[in-house]
């Protein structure tokens, strides 16, 4: 059984931009707006997780292969 590949951060951001564009349309119904909002929040959560994972990976890369945190 093969797992579906997760969308890239770029793909998530592109989809989020499309969701925002649709939400800005005054002709979109309230129900559709709620569905779009939920999808947008899901994308924000997934993108945040991807960025946090990348930050953790960067924190592990250091001089002489030392593990060191990133300065926040």
C-alpha cells in the first residue's frame, strides 16, 4: 500500500493564496466561505508544522556536525 506524498510548502502556500482569493469574492455564500475558511486554517496549520520541522533540522546542522539550537 503506497502512501500519498504530502504537498510541498510551496503547494500549500499556493493553495492558501487561492483560498484567500475565493474568500475575498463577495459572491461566495456563507456556507462556502466557512468551508474555505476551514481549509485555509488547515493549510496554515500544515505549513506551520512544515516550517517548524525545517527549523528543527536547521538547528541540528552546525559546525563540525555539532547539534546546536538556532538563535531565535
